[in-house]
């Protein structure tokens, strides 16, 4: 396996920026791999002591860098819809209850609910019933995009289709309304009848608990 480098280890290296053989030092820092959009946090890299450029990556850092690359590739699909602004505002309201970067919080909540749909036809039914609310069919002047891994998208869409959800907009409209219900945001009386209400209530506490826990993790 060769030597296991530690932060602070010194060695000589070729620095392309300096165009020279330089003294370099192992250092833990955020590292932006070439052709990537997101830096990998806290990774051990070899840094030029003259210009601070990264001049090498020790073997022990490669798994960490590769793992982060996989996470990025992973969420490469989207589920998206135009949706009524009132639903967008409702989601913002839920997101605001969780301290943290709104974009990240919103994605985390939506991905969690999509995972629930993939795991449970009961949730898919609730989303279907909720999507029938007239509010879901009002003027779509907002927009919602959720990035998810391809395999998850396939799972979600299959379960959703079996529940009678015919499109990504219908799925996201129903999901937004279900989230509103779970967080006791009252938009309008539910039109699904009593059986629908029972479906919504089932697990609502647990789903709301997730959002509260998320608040603790992210803040
Ligand atoms: Zn240099």
C-alpha cells in the first residue's frame, strides 16, 4: 500500500503553476477536482509551498474524492413541474421552519417525500388524492425542479403510475399539498372526502417529525 501520508508531511514535487520543482506539504483543505462543480471538503492534498496550488493527491484521498463524485453523478435526473405560485409559497413556508440554506432544505424535504412515494403505495395514493385538489389546477406561474438519482426517479414514477398519477406535475402538485397538510398549513378544505383524509393523516406525524429532525441536523 505504500506510505500513508499525514497532514504536515513535506516532500518535493513538480508544480505546474510555478513551472519548477518545489517544496510541497500535505494539507487538509477543500479541493475542487478538475471539471467538477462542487469542491470536496476536508481532503488531504499535496500543496505547493510557494504558490499554494494543489500539486498532488495522496492515494488515501482518492476514495473520498471518488465517493463525492458518485454522489454528484447520482442526482443527475430531475422531476419537474410548473406549479401554482401558492404551492411554491407553501413549500417556502415549510422550508423556512428549518434553519439552513433554503435550496438544500427544500431539496432534502422533497427528496425525502419522493423516497416515501417510492417505498409506499399508501403515500402514492395520498399524493394522488391530494393532487385532485382544485388548488393544484390553478394557474401554474411558479416552477419546481427536484434533482434525484436516476434509479430513484424510475422507482418513484413506477409507484406513482400504479397509483394513477399520470405526470410529473401531478406528482409534485400532490406532494406539495401533502407536505402542507403534514405541516398543518391550511390552504383550502380538502375535497377528497373522509377516506382521503384518513390516508393523509396516516403517517403525517412521522413525516412532520422528519422535517423537525431535519431542522436540527441542518441548523
Ligand atoms: Zn507552485
